[in-house]
C-alpha cells in the first residue's frame, strides 16, 4: 500500500514590478472588473437570505453513471437550508485526478469512493486522508451483517450507499425467439452457447478493450465458486497456495478463455461503452458484467428485456456469488467545515433521499429503511437471501492489483497454457512479495 506524502505548494510565477505608467490603467481596469463581478456574484461569496456567507463544500464524484441523480440530491439539500452549498465536481480521468489532489494536499471535502476492496479507498484510509464517521446517526442504520466489511482499525471511514454484484446479462427476448432456456449450470451454459453459434448468431460480447472489465469477468466466474476471496488470497500470501496451482483460480481463468470461443473476432476488443451499446442493440445473447451496467443499457434501449444471472457452476457444485460496497462517501480529514459535511451526509442517507439514489442505480442498499432495486437479478437475490452470496471486502496491495488488472489483457482472447501459467506465477510472486503489507492490512479490517 502506498502512502502519499503531501507535496509543498507549486511555486508562484516570477513577478515583475509594473512601471507607474502601466500601473494606473491596470488598476482602473481591475477596479472596473471587480465592480462588474460584485454586481453579478456578490464579490465571489455565496450569501444566504440573511446576507451571511454560505459554507461551500466540494463533492468529488468518480462515477459518471450517478452524476445526474447526485445533482438532483445536491440541489434538494442546497434548497433545504441556507447555510451550506454543496457543488459536485468530477473529471473524465477521475481516479488519477483524485490521486493528484491527494498528493498536492487538495483532497476534496466530500468524496465518493468504493468499498474496502478498492485499492484507492484503502490507500486513502491508510494514508490518513479520511476522517472517522462513527458518530454519525446514519451509521446506526447500516445493516449489521455489513459492518465487519466496513470497519478498518476500529473505525468506519465511509458511509456505504449501494452494493454491487456481477453475473451474466442475458437478453431474454433473444433466448425466447430461439426457444432456448436460460442456463443454470456451466454445462448448460456451454451447450446453449454452442447452439447459438451453430445458428450463426453471437453468444457472447466482451469488453476486452478495457482491462479492468477482463479481471472483473474472471473474478465474476471465480466468485461463483468461492463467494469472497479473502481466505484464498491469505493462503497465497502465506505461501500455502498459489494462483497457478489452485483449481478454482486457474480453472476460472480457463473458463473465461473458453467463452471467448463464442464471440466474433471483430467484437473482441470493444471497450466498456461500446460493448454495452452493441449488447443493448441486440447483437449478442450474453454479456458478463455487473449490476452497475443495468441502468446504462436500459437507457440505451428502454425495451431491452434483461436478466442478470449468477455465473453458473458445474452440476453438483454449490452456487455462490459475491456482493460488495460499490459506492460510499467519505469526508476529508482536512475538511475546513466537517460539521457541515456531516450534515450533508445525514441528508444523503435519509431513507427517501437514499431511495432516489438506489432507484437510479438499480442496486441494493446498505442501510435500513430503503427498498432494494435489483429485480432484474432474481437468482442472485435468492442467493443473498439464502446466505449463499458472500460479502467481499478483499483488498490487494497496489503493486499486485496492477498485475491482476493490467497484465491480464495480454491473455485475451486465446492465450496458451504457458502464458496463463506465467501470468498466474507473476501474480502469486507479487502477493507473496508484499505479504506483510497485505496481512497487516487484513488484520485491521472487521
């Protein structure tokens, strides 16, 4: 885990003293500009109805999918009182921008992050960028079973908003048109893919143009057998197992490569957005993705008849799934107005407000008092209710996660057994090299 050191401020540009002849016009021009600005903005301040300057708080959002609903929620908050004004900020390269802000000592007042399985979230907590939020009243409404996956070093630093999960999206209309049943076992999945291929159609679409979707596809398959990854990753870190020799780990990656036999060559390197567009247009029968993609595909095609099924395991094996905190909100430890930021978080997590967020995300809530919006995934809901779905907050050191997330792209679509072994061996060596960092962090979660 990398802990960032805040840098000194950027040096000012060299200043050249103006001559008297140049100074007078410049001052007059500046005064004129200030008068105009004051008439438009009240000299740059935001005032409430009593003329008192409002507290302005930056809410940095990394998820473009929820920008619109957060704008609506922020607007409601700003209208609900006269003392605080929250504004939303986001960037196309959001994670990199946030890292730069952390290094420069300009971490946002309020920030949207993932759960503890996120490398970024773990780094910001371990690096001391977020303040503990244990005393917020909304914390009392967090579902009890989620608490162990939110607490780090005896504190909770993020208010969880929504859960996510992965599986295979199936186009129900295409299946019905072909007279096919949705697969419930891995054997049925291969059989139905073969039938679709024989009929000259495309069984699967993949978003291999973005490497993060590849490793998530792999972990979607693996989590169908494990639930969560913590116990296995601990065995690897301690030298008791390896990604190369473990049957589930290697077997899951081999299954992902096998499924690439059921797509078209020109569709193998679509990026995330392109794959969603093609799938929403009906160009493929199945698409491995997460709950976060549902709303986006329905926006592309409102008539799309989707169901998200868990990745099916072999006949006779226990079917599992993993769920995790996908979206949470934290407050900077350096926030000048922490009480104001906490007031916004309390507003955001009111049941009727959080419900707006969940309705837009079409996801599962982490707090009591809200209704889950994941009816498009009935089998996964059944796994959750029966205890077969496992909560996951498994974290990997940054150096190891880079290997997992980036190098895997070199294996698609049809890597040899030797290349797979080399990749898994490199992955294993990295986790074992950073064993102490991983195990020390693991001990603080829960």
